[in-house]
C-alpha cells in the first residue's frame, strides 16, 4: 500500500510443509517500475522462510511480455526447472524454483 492506494499484491500457497508456490503477483499500473514487485517478492520469500519451507516454486509466462517478471525472479536466485505440483509442460509457461 502507498497511503490508501494499492501498489501491488502477491500470494504464497503452501504445497506441503516444506514447499511453497509464489502465486499471482501484480503491480498496480500507477506503480510500475517503482520497485513494488521486488518488495512483494522479498516479503513472500521472508514469509516462506518463516514457515520453514525449503523450496519456493512458481509458474510464469514464456512470452516476451513476461520477460521482466522472469528477470526479477532470476535476480532473486530462482532457477528454471521442470513443472511441479499439478502443472504439466506447456509452451506458454515456464517453471522456476528457489532453494531456501
């Protein structure tokens, strides 16, 4: 939040007691390129660590429009991996993981 305006949001889903999934992260259009996504992702990682997770995984788009998101995840140490949980290979998706 910035004042009473939503700057961005994200979610952390528990897959099991040691594995979490970063879910749908969004930044408000009026807050793009202000570091909101970095702050949200850092908060999610910290919460995952508090919960005792050993791994965080995520699914994101493979299209060019998702390149900024992929670069963000890479900058936080996420690496590309195979599909996890109930996901299947999909040409429109890429999968990433981070060991905590």
